[in-house]
């Protein structure tokens, strides 16, 4: 049994000198301890109806289920192997977990997280994306592919071939495109979702492109590069770079806050960057902790969650932020 106690602290106190004399763009509302777990934490997902946050505890071979209303651990899923990508489908009441350890896509149903029949997605299963309109789940895996899984039947229905392992990718609704970061190819690949055909290959000249997000209001594809650490905006139609700004290092997740026209980038070097998006400029660099590079923006509740791995100074925790300015 995990021993864990919720820790609630003032955001202003925790952010310290970076917010002295002014309200922060993001205010740290609480730290929710994850118990005695070590190692890397990966991606997250949310069940809004039950107020549950799921976090992939990769090196612990578990998925933590956090009640973000009471700020306590509600459940721990252990039938996983190096979990990475997560996606929760409310209509099916099912949590999908991509397992990098064995390539299986594991599924857990209902309030008790009953294990359903697993599906082999492919080696090195990684990021997941869910399209509610088509009721399909997309999983990045292997030496170059996106697998497509039908939620109703829980079966893989097709594969989109790539030439190297895909990192972050996003589904664009208006044009039916998929934008995929493929670092080994130093490229962003654009796929047609209906046919699976490659529409374009935007060469970046840089093999450190990991997080990717869409800014629909500006028709931009946003990409985070780790070396040199930067945020680059590309025109979504042509792939032309239109803006570039310095960012924090070792970025792994990035989200667009459409309500405030801002971009949040979480970085493993221990910072959370907040950018304005019109034009792109750094608003604030908020200290977090070393290795806290994955995050999840939940617009429905106006919260940003950051997964902070255990360090010598503090246990693993979920840092919950709310917008300030």
C-alpha cells in the first residue's frame, strides 16, 4: 500500500522570487504526492466526470489514479509495463495505456479499472491521441508507424507507415491532417488522415523536435526543440517557419491555452515556460523541479498539471497550476 499525504501550499510562496511583486501567469495551487515511487513519469490523461487524473509512472510499472478534487491517490493500476502514453474515452469509459515495455495497448474499463483484453500495438508503444468524432485511438510505435485502433471493437484497423519512430503528433480537425514529429528524420511529417498518404515532409535541420501542438487560431504548428532549446511556429499549410523564440531545455510537452492565447511548455531542466502567442514571446519562466518535463492542460477545469519525479529533496508529485494573469 502506498503511503501518501496531499500537500497544499501557496503558489506565491512556492514560486518565490520569480513572482515577487506581481501575479504569476500560472499559480501553483497544490502538490499532490504520488507516494513511494521512483524514476521517470510520463504522460497523463483525465476523466472529468469522476475528477480523476491518470499519470504514467513509467519506471514504476504503474499508472497512478489521482482524485484531483480531494487531491489524493484514488487507485493504482499495476498491470502495465513501462507505461507511456495515456488516453481516456468517456463514451466507452475506458482508459487506454501504451506500454513501451512490451508494445501492448492495455485497456481498463469502468470505475474499478477492470483489465480488458490487451492489444499488441507495436514495439516501443508511445504517444496516444483520441479522435472523438471517428471513435479512433492513434498510437505511435516502433521504428516508424502510427497504429489506428477502433474504440468500439478494441481492434487495430490500420497502420500509417513512417520512416522512423514518431514522437509527439496531433490530429488537425479542419483539414483532416496529422502532424508528426520524427526527430531521426529531422522532419515534421504531414499525413492525410483519410488515406494515410504523406502530404508533406518539412525538414527542420534539427533532430531534437519532440513536443508538438496546434494553434488553430493562428493556423500554426508549434514544435519544441531541445537543442538548441526553442519554440518554433510553422505555417500549417506550407510548413514555413514564421516565428522562433528561446525556450527552456529538455521540453517534452506543450499546450495551447486558447482562452488566453498562450502556450505552456514543460521542461526537464526544471522550468515551465509561458509564452504569449500573438506575437510569440516569453511571459514567464516558472521554476518546477529537475525532470518534470511532462504536463497536461485541461481547459474544461482551467488547470495545468505537471508531473514531477522524485528527487533527493522531494517525493514524486503532481503539481497543479491555475492561470493567474
